[in-house]
């Protein structure tokens, strides 16, 4: 009996309890024809943050790991970086010094490593990196550092005619290179931060060139802006894990009818990481207070998840 | 026999001939399973310009008519406009003088009339206008000034599992207010020009406020940029009518495998308007040359369309 149940339960990696119940309850309300809260498939929009919500974000955002690796590759063409911060710190593997440079250091590195290629070239560079580089702590490919319970949640929503979008502070083109294969979320349902691109007619045809200038920051107040810009509808469900998702959750909640607001709370120092109010990466403070005050769903990773990463099932 | 044929022909308003054949031929290539050019539904992306491609754009863009009407409504709160160009000309119904102000006058009016509301308020304003105001020449609602053959083409593509997007220089939120009902194209498949929006927490909850600052111009080189930003895939089919669509057609053509590039050529002074190389609104010059050189499909409105507007069938 137990095996049968596990094999047919779409949320098999979630422990039974109020968190799992809240998901089932919400989906059932929305999909029950003739019910007071029924909504047709085209209204079933669900938005997910990525870093810390669908995959890990420690010791720092994986896209930053990509950027730091790119600094080393590109340094051959930039001898001046050996004496120029924040690149010097990166080339000397002095991550602490690099991070001491704060958001400016991070932005400098992101822009220097994400521009001056065509969109096609950039996609190939990301694909190459993401299929070969491994996480410093687990030794796993970064795409293995995704949360099994959240993969199941995505599939469960897809099976119930939800369209799932990623709404992430991460780079839109960094994510589009791999998320369809890993999450089953197609490129047109990925919203993220971006730099400007420019159409250019070359001898072999037109290209889009990525230029070193911020176009859009899809974080905090930017998330509802991005949702409105790209989707033009308000989501029914939003899932995040940090204060960067706070406004997206508020925007979702403010719609009429059934809404689901969820937070992944990183409480599992053993299987993943435990952090919230004091963390630089993925700080969860104000959104946690509001979630508790308003009875949003807060996933306690340690208690609610039978399994964290897919490989634990191996 | 004739009646039967018309009633089952998805492109009944298109005359038989090479233009109609080119559409049928392309769709058949893409959808024939086992064929060399078969592509699965998720790849079947089709992009359409709006002004002059799906609905008329004369005597000037309909969104500009909306903006000019808004100047009059808003002038009660702006007594200074009575002495200030370009508003003065608009308030005096001196369209010629207004248009003499060129793109700057148009932008000034667009920004003054499209900002300082929430996104919800703006949608209501557009809905109210589009369901009540009528075209100065035909006396029809603007939403009746759509091309019956293009409505049939959209339906034909939908029936063959294409996802159709609007990629227009027009305002994204102006279009989203009405295009789903008229074209069957949902808000998340509308790409257009935009002003910035800003998240704001008010007493009654969060709103997005439209602020008077250009965010994105989805025209000319901006169209491939917008396609890449919003869709992240290259279209298989692109339809436009002016040089503003040229780069979108080039970008579409540069993909591998079957592609369809189409232009609506306004050749029917009797039923619609006739204009191309010398028109300020909807100039078609360079794109027409390239279309002819490369054997793209050029719709001769007068010869290829049995019917132009839906009401001709009444």
C-alpha cells in the first residue's frame, strides 16, 4: 500500500501536513468545475522565483559562479584586470575580498562577463558551463541542485493546466539556456533581469548583440513590473524564498478570488542550508513576517520535505 | 458547390492565387508529420505587426486618435495647454499644425496622455474609448476596422497549433485592453512599446503606476529585440506592412528551416487606402524592395482580398 501511494502521489517528496494540504486545497479550488472558485486554464498563471526557490543559492548565486569563471576565461584578453578590482580579487580566488566590494563589485563582474557576445554565442557559453561545472560543496552539476519537491510541484501544476513562469532576479538569457530541460518551463515563460541587446546586420545575417548596459532589474519592486510587462495578467500563485519576492507575493495576493502565496524557508542545515533574516544572499525577513501574519504557506524545508535534491532518491 | 467551398475554406476572404497558395504551402510544410520540415507546436511562433497589418492606420495611427481625444479630456486639468504646443493645436482641432510638429509633437502627446494612471485605470480608459469612439471616415468602431482576411489567417494558424504574437510599435497596454476579444490573442502574446511602470503600495493595496518615461520602443530594430526579450525563440512566420517591420522580417528569415515572411501592401484606394513609399504613416519602401528581391509574400490588398473589412459580409 505504501509503495502504491508514493508512486501515484504527484507530491511524493512532500511530507503529509498543512503545507502539502494547502497546495492540494488551492489547486482543487481552482480546477473544480462548477465550484465557486473555478478558473479556466488561461487564468491559471503561477510564478516562481528561481534562486533559493527552485534551486540552491549558496554559497552564492550560481550565476555569479558562472561570472567568476568567465572572468578567468576572459582575463587572457584583459591583462589590466590583474591589477584592477574587483577582477583582481576574482583572479586571485579571493572571494571574500571580492564580496567585500558589495553590489558594485558584483554588477561590474556581471556586466563585464555577460556582454559583448551575440545572444546565440552567449547561449552556447552558458550551455557549456552549466553542463560541465560543479558545485563547490556537493560536487554535483548545478542543474542537479534543484529541489525535488518543487519539480514535483511544477509538474503537478502543469498537469492541472497551470502555466508556470519563472520570475527571477537572475539573468533571463542565462536561465533560458537550460530551464526548459530542467523545469519544463519554456523560454517564453522566463522573466528575469536583462542587459540591453542591439540588432546588427552582419555579412552572414542579422544578430542581436548583448551590450554592457542594464535593461531591467527583475527583483523586489521589479517583479510585479516584470509580471505585468511580460504576462499582462496577475498570477494566481506565487512562490519565492526571500524579501526580493515580497512585492511579487503582495501583487499576487491583491487579485480577486483564490490566490496562493508561498515561501520556501531554508531551515535544513544538514541537507541544504539554514538561513533567513541575517543572510546576505536570499535574506528572508519582512516577507516572512507578512507570511506569518497573513497565513501564507511557509515551507519548512526540514520538516516539510521528505527529499531535498533529486539525487537523494538514487 | 461554391457555397460549400466558401463555408469550409478557412481563408475564404482570400482570392485563389499565389499569395493564398504561399500561406497554405507554408502551413502544410510545418504541420505535416514525417515531412522534412515538420516542426512541433511549441516551435510554431508567428508574429504580426498590428497597425496596417491587422487593422487600418489611416488617416493616422488609431492610438494617436485615442491620445488626441485624451488631450481634450485632460485639458480641464491643464489650462496651460491652451497656449502650449503641441497641445494647443490639438485643442483647436488643427491636426495639420499638430502633425507639422513631427515625432516630437506625437511623443509629447503620447506621454502626456498615457501616464499618471495606474495600469488598471488605464485599461478602463482604453476600453471605454475603443468601445465608443468611431473612425472619422467610415463611422465604424475602430475595432471594426480590422482586416477580415487577416482574422481568418490568425484563426487558421491557431487551428494549426501556431501561437500568434502581436509585435507592434503601438503601446502594449493600449493593445492588451482589447486584442484578446478581437484577434483571439491573449495579453501574454502582445509585445509593444511601453512607458515605465512603478510598483507602489497604497492604502488599498499595491498598484502599478504608469510614469511618463519611455521604457521600450518596439519598432524597426526594436522588433527583433522585443521578440528575443519576450519570446526567446525565433518566429517561423512574420507579417508586417511597413519598413518598421523590416528588421523583424529579416530576423525571422535568418532562422533555419521553413520560414514565411509576409507584407500587406496597401493597394486599394477604394475599399481601404493606397500608399507605400511616400506615406508618413506606414511607409513601405526598403522592405518592399527586399520582399520582391527575395520572393517574400506580398499581399496585394486589391487583388488578393475578396473582402477587406468584416462588415462587407453583412
